[in-house]
């Protein structure tokens, strides 16, 4: 995002709201709104916002995974499948007991 092309004062937004919304929506722009010369708000296309939120969620998952690995809070794939098999067998046994 080129900041020089994306900064608008709040007065511009007030007088050109429809045009700004259309531009943001059609061109997937992000606009920085200023008030009294200071950055105060961001106007962004909802699709861009949603994509950023998804990206942040993925980055958080990666960070948590990296932290878990560093702390040794992981188990092997073989152990994971063994545990899953055990839980499935327990579930099937419970299901059979309930049906009897």
C-alpha cells in the first residue's frame, strides 16, 4: 500500500463517502483516514479485511506450533495414530454396550 495515495482527511470522506466506498470496494484499497492531521482510522474492503484475519489466524497457529515444538509438547505421528486407534476402539465398545 502506497501511503501517499491512500491518506485522506475525514473531511474528504464526509464529502465523497460514496466515491470512497466504491473505490475501496472495487479496487480492494485500504485508506487511512486522518483527523486534525493525525491518523485515526482505516477504511478497508471487507474481503481484504477477512483475508487479513485469516492470515493472522494462520500465523498465530504457526507461532503456537513453533512454541509447542520448542517446549517439547509434541508426540510422534505413530503415537498419535496409536492413541486415535485406542479412542476409536473405546468409542465402539461404548456404542456396542449402549446398544445391548
